[in-house]
């Protein structure tokens, strides 16, 4: 296959769509969970519509297209229909740990359109596209956990075509907090193998891998529609071009309902209206009618402030899609002044202060909480555990 460096190649790289995600344990109301689940499908459809509008040559899906244990027949039919409508654009799918190629999966149970290629083996296999001068090499998971460094199994590729590789995997150079390691890899296992572009999935943040070895570009495209508080901010897919041996990558934002976290410092606040005003002053990317917002309250707060979240949510109903509260405030109490009082509360504070004086760091945390809750109770105020 000859290499035509003058031919411009256009493609889309996406992954981690997670169709049919469950939001049951997310803490979101069921109606918001249903809306997010439909948004995931809608966002994926938008990516495919963009592929037609941008006249790309092919789409790379680097794993976790759906949830294997939850995918419905309706979602399977949706995918088959959408891919069939893409013709003649080709689709290359490298199954990951959430959508492995195994018994019971739609990948092996259904008939897929001719323009769809699924990498079925835990081996790197190549598909030649002679009309484009491109070789797509992919790897598919056959299980829900792959411990091996599978990129060590990839040999150097022939230099007679534009070589693009697609796979799910975990870059060990920068593992996101709390993220499991499936298909571990390092940049030196990818670079130096005549690859122009490597499309990865699994990590949900958009980022390239640093490559000090050669010109191979290696990217995580990020998740197209956020599913939780670890996936805040804009979500995207990647639009790529290869022309005259040069690879250009552009991130295209596509999420419908982003998750955002807003920290409100409450020092000096004496009413809940001040909290509402502080939130609304952030109108912009973090406060819009489509945002699912987590408000984290910090600092010291006048203990007389009524943090009735139902009332505050009503005030914010037109500003955000949904708001979730995380109260990390401490009441503005003067324990030294309270210790001087000849009251039951003063006696309690003096007793706790005496124990705190000789306490270890671990004991101090428990005793400080006990002092706080005890004073709140003795003063007839709401006790809000933290």
C-alpha cells in the first residue's frame, strides 16, 4: 500500500461514551439521572452528525461505548441504526473494560453494518484502507480487566501508510486519582513504532501523553458527556487531520449537561441570601440553566443562618438544572468567651478544652467535633454533623 502524504485524512476520536449508564448511586434525583442518560445518547448522536457534516473519513471509538451489564436492546438498535446512517464513513471500535468482546455482548450477538469494524481479539490487528493510504491497527478487550502491558505486543508498523492505532488503556505516567488500571501502558511502549496517531480511551479527561521519543501523537479524547463530580467542566471529542505527515488535533466541546463544583467562602455571612447572591455572581460557565451544580460551602458561618436547602434550591431553580449542597462550614462560635461563662455550656466547654490540651492530633479532631456539637445542642441550635 503506497503512502500518499498529500492526501488529507480527517477523523473523529471518541471513547468512554458509557451508553446506558446507571445514575442510581449518584445522589441525583431520578429525573436528573434519566435526563443525563438520554443526554449521553444525544451527545453521541451529535458526534456522529458532526462526522457527516465535517466529511470525516472514519471514526475511532477507543472503548467503553456502552455498559455491558446494562445495555438494552433499544440502545443496541440505536447504535446499529446510527452507524448504518453514517455510510460510507467507516467506524472502528476497540472494546474496553466496560464493553469487552465476550459472550452476550451485542458486539458478538448482533449483525453490524458493513462500515463498522470491531477489533475482536486481544491482539493488535490491522485494517488496510488503500483508498486513503491509511492503516488502522486496533486491540480489543475480551475481559473486564486486562492486567498485561498489551502495547508491548505491538510490533513496529510498516512505513508504507499513515499508521493510526486505537485501544483502551491506562497511561501509568499519570493515573487520575481513584482510576483503575486496565491495559497499563507507557509512552515508550507506543513511540518508535512508525505510528502517526494513537487514539486511547479509559481516562475521562482530555489530554495528550508527553512524548519525548518521536513525533507520534498519543491522546485521550476525554468523556463526551460527564457522568459525575470527577468529570466536571466541558466534555469533548477530538477532530483530527493528517496531511503531509503532519497531525493536527482539535478538541470539540459536546456535552449537554456539565457537572460543576462551586466553592463559596461563607466567612462573614449572616443570611442565606448572601449565599444565593454569591452563587449567582458566578454566572457564566459554572452557573447556567444546563449545569448540574455542586455548591461547597466553606469557612465560618453565623450559626443563626438557616441553611434550608429546599428554599435555596427554589431560589436557584431558573439558574441551574440541579444543585447539590456540600456543607463544610463551621459555626462562628467564640469558644474562649463561652469558657468564661458560669453556665452549663461554659462548664462543658471548659471540660472539653482541658481534654484538648493534652490530646493527640487524632483525638483533637474527635474532641473538637464533640465540643462543637455539644455547644450547638446546649444553645438550642441545629446540630449539623460534618
